[in-house]
């Protein structure tokens, strides 16, 4: 290629679009449920990161097939290019998390907490309580904000029918959740702590500072959120909120699949192999991804851009 600088800017455009985001975000959200604050690392966590690494490789490989370039050409483009389009820092996190377990873990814990906050906000909206924004807008892309707005709209439309199907005990539990600030305060405190830890992990990765990494490896302890709620009642509320989070996940996946279908209709055959790969992931099909150096080349280029912006 005489001038392959276009490859990198084209890829950043791909990373911002639904063909990449739908399978990647769906994986992150569904797999984040076992990543709880304070839980020790275990084999399941490591296995999920390996699955995530394969997913990233699989999607990048399908993109390269679509535009007809080799891994060598891609690496060359990453070495020369400078991004000519804006990109959300989330893109860097998504790619870099495949190779850095600490970033991956913090990203997953934060996502689990954000999902619970979103589920709580959804409940509050149903009961006519306009919540303070539980999840800051800058943590979501415009497409994700559109998805949440659509889910809230449908939820409000179906509220009466849903209420009719609940028993009195469940209705009381919902009201207790939406009217109390304590659960939201707890989740926000934990989410903010995890966001800080993710920022530290990213900073350490960017600086390659082993000494700082060692000093910052411990998770800071959180002051307990004061509560007057009976422990058993608190447990019931937390379990119910997680059930609502799981229902929210199903709704978000439906909306993402619509988003992907709309994109494919608007630009037919633009990325046939990438689109097919995205559908295979959503269908739960087994993916066979070879370890790609392109992921590391891409991560290093994005890393250079993030450092350049700081």
C-alpha cells in the first residue's frame, strides 16, 4: 500500500459503530454480573477475560477481511497513523482491557454497578420519581443513551400492565427501593470508587510505571454507607434490584439488535464479514479467533493518542 494511513481512521470509525459495539457491549454487560466489588479474583474471571480477548481478536479479524488488508499492513498503518476523528476513551478501555487484567476487572465491576443503577433509575421512572442522573452521560455513548431512552419509554408505557401482575409484597418492595436513597447512595459510592480504580489502572498502563502500579494495586476501603434498614430487608432489596438488572440486560440486547439491523439496512454489504461475526456472537455461536498482533498494534496506537491528548 502506498499510503495506508486511511486504514487506521477507518478502523476507529468501525470501533465507534454498531457492528463493533453491539457484540462487545453485550458481552461486557452479560459477563459483568459475576464481577462484584470486593470479590477475590478467581478462575472464572480469568476465563471470561480470555473469552473477551478472543472476541476482540475475532471482530478485528473480520474487519480486516472486510477491507482486504493483511495483519502486516494493519500494523504498518498503526505505526504511521494519527487519528483524524474523535474517539471516546471507552474505545481505548475496550481494546486495552483484552491484554490488561486489572483494566478488564475494573471495567467489568464498574459495568455491573452501572447496570444496577440503571435498573434502579428505570424503577424510579415507572413510579413517577424523576431521579438525579444515576449514570453520568459521559460514561455512555450517544447510541447507548438512545437505547436507555427507548427502554424507559417502553417501560413507562407498560407500567400499568406490569403493576397488575405484581403481588402486594413485591409492590411494597419496589416502592421501598424507589423511595429510599440508601441503595442508590451505596451503588454510587461503589461505582465512583471503581471508576477511580479504573482511571488509576489506565494511568499506570499508559505510564508503564511498575513502582506506581505496585503502590496502587490495593483497592481502597470504602466507608460503610449508613443505613437504618433491617439487614434482611436490605438483602431482599439488593436481590430484587439484581433481578431487575437482569431483565434490563435482555431489553438492552433487543434494542442493540435493532440498532445493528438498522445499520445493516442503511449501508447494505458495507461490512458483510464483520456483520456476520457480530451476529454469531449475539447468537452465542462458538468463535474461533486466532491471537492477533493487530490487537496489540491497535492498543499501542490508541495509547499513544490518549497520551498525546493528556
